[in-house]
C-alpha cells in the first residue's frame, strides 16, 4: 500500500479484514488464516459480543430420528412464510458439520443426559422445534464457544487481533464498485487508522441496542449495517426485530436473558396470580415461537396493568434445574431469586435483528470484496421471525460458505493496489461538552421502544421517523466538527439503522411474524421481503481528504 511517511504510522494492510469477533467472525478467521494474513477487529474486548451472551445452544440435525426436512419445516413455520427456501436448506444441511468442527476445536458440549442414538451429547428442545436438536453447553453455550474460538485465534500466527478498535466507514473504490478495507478508530490511542485489504468481512452483529430494553451487550449498535448502507449496499427486512420473550425483570439486572431452554425443559409462563396463559394464544403454549410468546406477554401485561409475568420451573427437581441452568440459577440467586423455589419475573426485550445487509448464499454483498455474515447479514434464513438457536448455526454455516467464496476470489483477483485516502482532521476540534451524545442516545432508544416496539401503528412510526431524522441532523453536524469517540460513532450508526427499521416497517402494509401493525392486522397470502436501496448522494460521507 502506498502512503506518505506522515501517514504510514496510521495505516495498515492485510489480505482479509474481519470486523467483528463473534462466532461468525472468529470462525471465518480461523479458516482463512490457513492460507492468508488476517486482521480481526473487536470494538471492545474480544470476549464482549452477543455470542458470549447466547445461552441456549446451536440448532442442527444430530439425532438420526430427526431430519433436515423437519428442521427446514420448523424454520419456515417460525419465519411466517418469508424465509428463503435455499437459505433455509443450506443452513439445515450444513449446521451439523459445522457443529462437529466446534467439537474438534474443543468445545465441551453437555454430555450428561444424552438422548440421541449413537450421539454422546445432550440435545434440548426449544420453542418452534419439533425435535430435540439444540446442542448446548449447560446454559452458557455462547460463552464456551467464544472462549474456545478466542483461544484458537490467539495462537494462530496468521491472525492479528485488534481489540478496542471501532470501524468508522468502509474504504471504497467507486469506479470499480469495490470495498478496499475500512477506516478504524483506535479507542485507546484515539487515532484513526486506515486498514486496506482485498477482502473485508462484516461480522458486527445486530442492532438491538437501538431499543431501551435489550438482552444484548452494548456492542450491538448496527455498525456493519450502517457502514454497508452508507457505502451503497441494499438492506432487507429491517422491520423484523425479535423481542426475546423472557428477559429478567429486576431493578438492578434488566439485561439478563432467561434462556428459551427453560421453557423447552418444562418452564411455564404465569400471571402474578399463578394462571398459565400461553394456551390461550397458541396450541403449542409455552413452546410457541418467540414472536407469538412475546406478543402474548405484552398483551397480558397491558391487559392486567402489570410490570412483568413469571416463568415457573419450580415443578422440576432442584438438582435438574441446577444441572441444566447453572448460570441462570446463580445469576438469579445473586438477585435474591431462588429459581428452584420461586418463579422468575420476566419481560420481553429486544434480542435479535432478523434483517440486515443483503447477501447471496456465499455472503457476498452488493460491493466487490465485501462480505457480510452472521446477524449483520440478511440471507433470507429467518424470514419474519428467527427460530430459536438458528442464529449461531447461521453464523457457522455462512462463515464456511464465505470462506470458500473468498478463496475462489483470491485466485481470480490478480494484481491490484489497495490505497486509502488520508483521514481528514482539518477544522476538527475536541468537543467542549458531550451532553448531546448522551442525550440523543437516550432519546433514540426511548423513541424506538415506545413507537417501534412489539406492537406498532402508522402514527407511531411516523412520529418515530420525524424524531430520528431530527436526531440525525444534530449528530451528523456534531460528527463533522468534532474528534471522534466510540460513543459518537455508535450513536451515528444506531440512528442510521433506526431509520432503516422505521422505513422498512412503513413499507410493510400487513402484520407478519415480528412485525405487528394495528392498522394492518391482516397477513397477505403472498409474502416478499422488504428491500431498501440507498440513493446516491443521500448518505453522509466519510471524513477523508478528496
């Protein structure tokens, strides 16, 4: 890469740049590093991502009495008629082999209580599944998988890990319609770097932090979707934001997820007086898909004027509960709740972004050299609602497919220079106060919770869009005048993604899956995804010298 001496200190190059250190990003890094130099960016520590927060497990056909056809059918039923058939078939077909790769890496999946013939691991059943097909490590699957993958990448000589680095925008060659890397803020040094690469992979996770209450970590700010949109990529199905039905309701601990597996192993949702209510909403009762359960809880809370409902697993033996849910048991106990004897207070919380950057079945986006995998991407797998434990499976499968595609693309790449324009700091000053960032962050998340939540109306969506665009104007002005910070970059991305969510919700004139609009309560017979395409010149540009 050609750079002046003054800028060499703030420029790096590699063969593949991976933005994100969750299951998708680390999986593809390990595969690509067999032949190529790879840089992995994590905007916080390597361990702080949604993967580590995943409790339930990974869905795959591992039981000989289960079938790929059954997994496909369950996924499509949960997706409310909006799943892409090819994407579903690809994930259901390849999930098992990618799980076996994790076992080879050293993930210690739970063996006690193994219930599948000739398979030594325990499989649990979650909402929407017709068979036991969710492999897990007790109730901390994500943490165990993340720890194992991190240990693998740390010792790989071809992988450079850059924690505490947040991406700003993609580096583009507009004439060739190609991505050439990204501009990155080193949070510790407070310095902007360019990292150029022939291939860039977005694996930044979802955007649930757009909502006031979420089960996700602070890193879930939609960075990959926002960067890809500003670069000219299409996005799809951004109106489908999954609210996990059961997040712990506690004044000091409101972001802790109570796994789907609790209901999978017999947990019952009850009102404060002990009445079970899910059978009134769906014949599958507490094992209905998440969109149905979340709406049912929301409706019961509004109908009875209550702050939460309760998840009851106390009818199971205490030993069983502690064995299957040690993390949940310990966390609730720290909050004064003994789940072997007491019901767990729960509420729905924003959990998963079903839409994202449009890709093909190799993870390719609209830009040459740019891939998107995991929750950042829209592959068509989830449709209008994600089936429980399909998310980690999707990350693994598309890491595998994108790796294969990038290997083929390297062969056809030929000789090309990948240069970045220097970052422009002319006229930029340190902010005298940061109240705008903190205030706008809070306002955005409250607007999204109140107006773009589990149940929507046209009026609420219109109000939300007006407020979001007002916030965008303030934030873009602030961004163009002041030195960068992680909070500012995340807020800029969140307001962009929030606008895409609202625009997508306004385009859908029906209720389907996770999108329920009181003004359009009916569901169309034919379903199609909501696709948004950027208009050239409409998006804020990066601050690099022209």
